[in-house]
């Protein structure tokens, strides 16, 4: 019996109950959506797939490819467009395999698993490795921390999303009363569907607050500033309506298209067609102008607020096992590139020694693709961050973006090994400069 069939039998009674109650209507827009794995064997085939990736909304390429020599690329296809896609693939002799014939079934099972996990705890108590939480639930947890750790946790609402959700920023210190320490700033969930990123941000918070002695070196001379959910509206939308939504929820000039890619909306090298799009229908739509999204404005304001003492900016994404450094907009390197590369090396080596997990690290432009108007380029180019990096966390589930609850612990504990090692390398290099 396959694991897929086994899970279906295990959760079938509760699944039927939830369907009858209407709890799973959020996933019905993925009914009969299929997941294929494609394997291009030439640069021409790879270029074809890159062109198809722009053909929204009929198919969704889940990940990215820089070379035809990499492993297979998965694509989520609507039932009305599956035939057209397969015809194109056959015409160009692109190898493909059907991985899943109805993603909505898996999404229903995953939602049931998540809901059942949450029943074990009463908010604001949460188990960061035991469930995926909504934006409101995360904020309720964050609200409880200053009361629980009054000397070491400071919470501020730093701004508001387009739909008026509070964007909360938590500062963690060691309680020694020193001010103006250098800062490590971490954000997550710029892209709404990447649920594992806020889970990891919450895990970092728990580690630092519940184990101060174990992490004394991390907190002695540094404040940690963490925003677990940047794209609050989009993230909430993935919990209620469309699981694979990526962008914000602010309307665009095109009435048929909603949302902007926050990680193309920052005002450094914004507007380049190589690395972003002016078409609101595309997933990498950059907005009408830089910082026209309230959520990117908030991250900008945090970066600038700490620009005189910002030693490490880390933006959490998924998926792919990458540590991506500036620049994203060009093949050139920033002046401090090799210093940042050694920080990334410390993280990647720590992970491989601890778990045998493999991370690729280096220029985002070379490792993945061009990105213009992204947050890490802005952090280095404008906010004077000594180190800035995008961490693409490991894949999970059928598409890479949808890990099961049971995957959370392995992903976040492994990732923490790398982040801790990188933070220690930043401290070793830069603490005395503060």
C-alpha cells in the first residue's frame, strides 16, 4: 500500500466529516489539479519550461531551474489545461511523469492533520513544531511573550498590511539592559504559500527565549529582531482560500489580477525586466512603483531603522536548500561578497556535519535566477547590512511548498543548526566593530 493510500484511509472518516461541515471548501479551487515532474534534457527544453512558467493562471511551476542537469521540476496544472501542457511537452520531447492526479485530496488531508494537531494546545500556548498557525494565532502567541519574558522580549506593531493586519516585530535580548546593540534581523513569509518559513521563525524565537544559557553567546552582544509573517494578507489567504497563493492581496491596475511579489518591490534596482515583471498576472509582478505595498514599506522601515547597526539580515523562504547572497539583479558581486560567502559557508558546513543536509550557497543570480527589487539587495545596497541572505528552506510535501506537520521538526531543527552557525560567524567577524 502506498503512503498516499495509507494516509487517505487513516484520515477518511474525519475528512468526510470536515467536507460535510464545509471546513474544506477553501481547497476546492484545486479540485483535479495535477502535479507533474518534468525533466528537461537540453537548454532548449529548459528555455521552453521557463517560458511556460510565465503562462499564468493555468499552471504553476513549483521551484526554479538554472540548468537542465538539475533534478526534476514539478508543475501544478489545472484540469482544463493539463492536455495543452502535455501536448507541448510531447511536441518538444520533454520527459515528464504524473506525480499526483488530484492535489485537493492531499490538501484536505493536510488541513485535517493540522487542525487535529492544534486541538492539543490552548492559545496563546503553541507547539512550533506541532502545527502550522494562522497569522492571528501567531500574533496571539507573540502578544504573550512580553508578559512571559518581560526583561528579554519587546513586541512592537511596526506597521499594517493592506487589509489592516498588524505586522508585529519581536526584539529578543539577554536582559542586561544595554541599548543600541548590533542587530540580527530575520523575516519570513514574504511569499504567502511558504508556510515552513514562519514555522522556522517561531522556532528561532522559542530557542532564544527558552534556552538563554545555551545561546548566551548569541545574545551577549546582539539583539535579535524577528518578524515571523511579512505578507500577512497573502499568508492568511493561503489558510482560507488558495493554498498556493504567493503574492500580496492588494489589487492592481488590472481588475483580473491581484497582488504583488513583495520580493520584487524593494527600491534598489527596482523595475528591471530581468528579474521581475510589469505584468500583474505574473507571479513576479513588481508593482507599479517601488514600495507601493505597505508590507514592503514595513520591512524597509525596519532595515533603515537599524541601518547603523545591522550586521545580519536573513529572509526566510522555501524551498530549495539554498543560501542566496546579493546581488540578485546582476552577475556582479558586492564589495563584501566574500565575507558574506564565508558566513554562508559556516552555515552550510554546520548543517552537513550535523545532518548530512546539503545547501548550495553563493550569488542568488548564479544559483537560481535574476531578481530585481529584492529585499537582500536593498539591505546591502541601501541599508548597509554587513551580511544579507535569503535562506531557501528544504522542500516538503508533494509540491515542495506543502510539508506535512510531521515534517516541521526535521526542517526547523536542521535549519537552526545553520542559522546558529552563521550568527556565530557574524559575531566573530563584526562584534568588535560595534
